[in-house]
C-alpha cells in the first residue's frame, strides 16, 4: 500500500472515531439534540440534568470505551504475533479467567462468610470488585510470566495459558455452587462487561494506566516484525526469545488486567480488531499495525457502546453480547475475503 | 583466515549426543557442503552453530572466542542462517523482510539509515531479486522467497552464512543458479558458506570441502575431490560403481 493511501485510511478511521464519539454523547435513553450537546460542552447550558447526563455519565463512558477498546485490540495483536496464531487473544493467557476468579472470590465468599450479599456493602463493593479482578488477573499474569521465562516453545505456552484459564474458571464454578443467589446475580452482571463502571472518579487512574501500556507497546514494533519470520530467524537476528516473550506477555497481560478490572471481561475486541487492521491496510508491519489496531479498537468499542445504549433498549445491553454480535460476522467476512 | 572452529564437539538433544567428536574449521572463502541422510544430525549441527541448542559437550570457537560468550546482538553479526522452511503468511514487503537482516545494526525502533538502505539494495541485487523489492513476500514463488531469505542473510553482513537444504524446493536450473550464487559469495565476498544438500553431483562441482554425517553417528570432513577419489563418498552414499565412475570423470 502506498503511503498516501495509508494516510487517507488512518485519517478516515480517526474521523469516523470522532463521529462515533459525538454520537455516544447524544444517543441514549434520553435523547439530547446536537445543539444542546454543544451548548453543554461549551458550558453555555445551565440545565443541571443535561450537564449531569453528559459530564457524569456519557462522556466518561465514551472515554472508557475508547481506552478499553484500544487496550484490548493491542493486547490481542501482541498475542497473535507472539503465538503466531490468528486465533490468539488475551483470554489465552488466562488473565480474564484470573480476574473472574478474583471477583468470584470477593463476591461469592463475602456472602458465604458474612451472610449478607456483597451489593449490601454499597460503594465498597465496587472498589472491592475492581481490586479483586485486578489482583486475580495479576496473579495469573505472574504465573504466566514465570512459565514464559522458562519455556521457549510457544505452543507449550498457549496450552499452559489455556489450562490455567480452565483451572481458574473451574474454581470460580465451585465457588458459585456454594454462593447466595443475589451474589451469583451480581457476578453474572459483572461478567457481561460494561463501560459505565469507571466514571469520573476513577477515570484518571484508569486513563493513565492504559496510556502507559499503550505507549509501551509502540516500542515492540521492531521485535514483533522480526518474529513474523519465525522463532529460528528471530533468534538468529539477535532476539532473546524468552525475554521478548516475557515483555510481550507483560504488556498484553497488563492492559487486559486493567480493562478487565474496570469493565469486566470483554470478549472479542482483542481477537477481531487485529484482523480488521491487517485486512484494511494489507500489511503485517507492526510499525503500522500497532497504532492502526488501537484506532480500530477505539472505533469498535465506541460503536458497540452506542448499539448497547440505543434508545428503546432503556439502559445498557451487556457489552459482551454486542461485541460478539458485531465482531463475529466481521471476522468471518474478513477471513473469507482474504482466502480468495 | 579461520572463522569458526570446533573442538571435540558433540551435538544432540537433552544431553544425548547424536554425533560426537566433531573437529572442523570454517575459513574465510570456504564453501562447504554438509551431506548425509535425513536424521543424521545436519539440522542439529546448524541449530548448535546458531546457538538455538547447546552442544552436548566440546567447544565451538568463533574468532578464537567461545561462541557462548557472544551476546545475542554480536552473535547475530557473525552468523546468518537460511532455513528450509520459508516463513509464510506474512504481509511484509520484500524490502522489509530483507531489512530484518539489519536488525542487529538498527536502533530499537528498527529505523534504517542510508547504510542499511544501501545494504538492502545491494543484497537483493546480489541474489538477482532487485525487481521484487516492492512485492509482498507472501505473493512470491518458493524460489523467489528463497532468494529473498538469502538476501536477508547477506544484509545481515556476517562472515558466516549457513543454509539448511537450500536447494530442496528448486528445479534444476535454479539449483545451479543458487550454487553459483553461494560460490560467488564465498569467493568474492570472502564469506564462509556452509550448506546441507542431497545434490551430490552438483555440490561436488561447486564446493571445496564436504562434511559427511552418516547414520552410524560418524562425522568426516575432507576435500570434495579427495573424498570422491579415495572412495569415501562411494561408501557413505552406497553409490553404484558406474555412478561413482561418472562422478569421478566429471570432477577430476
């Protein structure tokens, strides 16, 4: 692809993203007109309710979607290149399952021990859930890092990741079996994913954490490109295979852990977005793919958030239902087109 | 000038030696063929030289220094490899694949300077593939991919290039073209070229030395025509008399 085409493509994606972002601000159970939105954004509006809806709900939600989408998409790209497997995604490391287990332990055990449902603890419960998800994800991440610093073979590593995922989710299931009904409900809701959990209060920490991970991923492009040639060639070109996979797993896992902690386990963005990026730009060059995958991930998350909040749905559809519903057909069509 | 030397080297996996007591050296300008049946340990030797696996015992010296004392980057500047399997399913431009050979020399972002760009162009010219520079690697034929991977190894600018069965997927004219290229690299660029091959007739024509790895775990090295003359090749390859005579008349 020529440079000019690439620039036009990227500009198009960014424009589309801006449009989606604005749409995210005024579509919802309360429809707000364009004019009013701009009034609110430019602080000309004094209507309290509108201000609250936009600044306290829709804006942070759109920002969350933007950041989470970029993070998950890049995390997926890193996994696909590391494992040389187009079906790889962050869930292969068992990170989401680890987060689920953490949340499971907090939600389900609190009920069993104290006899009261977690939701009855109010504000503490949301902090507790995020923290538990993060700790669960990080524990699994550390286990995977320990394995990856010892194992050179990527297939072995995938299998270990999948087994840890199974292990974590089976423990979660066992916990569920002994839990209160209300708690299981709370756990299921968390598992559906949502971009509304971050809000303004947690936004600075969330945004900075994600930005650090995204920034770090930009430094991986050279090594990821060499890895496309295969392990033997990469090693011969001076790449330290084990150290490299530790770094890639660390960054990918870190991004996934943060998003899962704040938004729940969001499926499909990590798997599908790299395929769309490769298809649109006909390239495996990571110097291009990493930023483009971020942008496409942002767009997709904003789009899914929009669908989940369409008027008439009254409240939010689970994000996971929407990401798979939109993502799956896209991946099928991209792969079919590529085969031709 | 001596580049690489092994001292009672044993190679194999998990401390189990496949071939023991290898004492050979690679010199500047040498073109050497490694022959032997499948499973005799040819790839194992390549993997050991490229430090993908550790030697079971013994020593490999590169410019007089133990090979495992080189860090990754410096080793990458010494020894380039070309494998039998071609990388597949990559949407990189040929120039980007060859640019990978510059990885040991570029900064952490892989930014190419004028020297790098020049090396990439010259490498592609050497293998006769400069017309492919803007093509997508995935769309190339097997022979073209092979040339690009060799160009990658040339761009890596190493005193040694090792090729694992480089003629495996090629037709006869391409084989001759490849052997001539390897010879040119050895004689004109003063590189040491080591490659494995089953094309006995051709490799006798193009190489100085042959290293033989036989099924019974023996290793033997010698001048190509001497090995032929004193019947060692005949014995290891189970050549019929008339085939041996044919090779003798062609190569003497």
